[in-house]
């Protein structure tokens, strides 16, 4: 059984371009895609909770258009 020493672990988890994968970078970078996915998940969860609370975005939009 092979074991690795803890000294071989990099101090920062890197992505394809060798930069911290949690860095907030603009442009077409792997980090931007990770943040895009995280923010999309937060938005989806917010909508799901909003809908479970008894509100409907579609109903609210149609109601606002009826004025």
C-alpha cells in the first residue's frame, strides 16, 4: 500500500492555468466557470425557496402586466 507524505500536498488547489481555483478572475477562465456554476446554484435555490413559499414568478409577472 502506497502512502504519500503530507509535504507533497500543494498549498493551494490549482486549476488548468495554475491559479487558485477559488480566485475571482474575469474572462474565459476555469475559475470564472466555477463561480458561474456556484452563483447559478444559489439562484436556483433562491427561486426554489421562493416558489415553495407560495409565490410564483410567472404569476407575479402576469399580474404586473395586467395593470
